[in-house]
């Protein structure tokens, strides 16, 4: 009787171990496969995963109409400027919300919370953040993270016989945490983008230094490199010709794009 009871348990352990090994192998190969997913296919994934939280894009009010051309000025300075940029779909929108954060989503969509825009003190600071998010898109970090989450959820579902996936799949994108390696890559490549665009990288450094000194840690600093590491990195890309992005009045129009 004892042997009969042990055998199914061992079989279950071996099955679970095998499933975990397969998952690890799949995850390790994801960076390679993710980089070869066509952008058209990634855009189609937004139909069932979604891209936006429960908020609104600031694009229809009088203030939004006045501020949109100023946002486009920053986008046009940053993209396309690097080899291969024209093959990457990039879109940027400002959305309502007091959260001090910006995030990249599937299909090259980048969203900036109005709360972050209010905290930014110059267009160069915002440009630094957008350059960072553009690099998450360019290096396919978002779809890598989505694949890892979906595959992990499916394997756990098979192991335990029920669905463990979050029904609110958009939360997968909002709560996605990139690895420290991915964040560092987005930092360095973002600074290269700023340099190619002739935008002062000091804005990138100033924003994160100021936010890190806040009493509560803003969402945008979660799992990101420290300000000291970023300062050292900025020094490598300092110097060179820089030109202002916009006038003070234009910056005010952009900051008030959501009308609050």
C-alpha cells in the first residue's frame, strides 16, 4: 500500500519538475524570439491585452490641442535619430492621473501620466524619460515581459489544473518590472539617443535626482538604477552640441496639456 501511495507523489514531483525546467528553457530563449516578433503581430496583441489603464488620453480639450504640437516637438527630436528607428513604431500620449510615472506598452505605445509632466521642470527632463522608454520599445523589453508572464501563467495553470492568469490583463503591462540589466540598457541607450538628438542629458539626471529625494518613492524609480549610477553614466555622454527643445511659453502649454 505504501508503494502505491508513494508512486503517484513521485510522478507528480517529476512532472512538476519537468514543467519548471521547460519553463526555464523557454524563458531563457525569449529574448531571442521576442526580437523577431513582427511589429504587426505585437500590435495585434493589444486587442486582447489592452494598453491603457482606467484613464483618459489628454487629446480633445482646448489645452490638449495647444499642448500637442509641443509634445510632438520633443518626439520629433528624439525619433527617428538612430539606425533602424524608422522600422520601430513609436507613439506618445499624455494620460490623466497624478502618478509620477511613464511606461512603454505593446506596439510601441508610450504613455506619460500628467502627474509626471507636472513634476518635470524642463522639456529636457521629459525628453530624457521618453528616450528611456523608447529604448524599452526598441530592445523589445515589453514583449519579452509579456511572454514571460503569459507562459508562466499557463504552466502554473497546467500544473494546478486551474487558471492563475489575472483576468485584468492590462495590469500585466502596468505592473511590469524590468530587470536591472534592462533598465541599465534603457538608460545607456536613451542617453545615446539624447546625444544624437543634441539634447542636454543633464535634464535626465536632474529629474531622477530630484525625485529620489522625495519623501515617498515615485513609481518611476521602482527597480531603476540609483541616481549615483545614472550620474556616472550621464558623464560619459555629457558635452557636445546641445540645442533647446522649445521656448518657456511652449513648455507651459505642454505642461498644461491635461488642463489641470
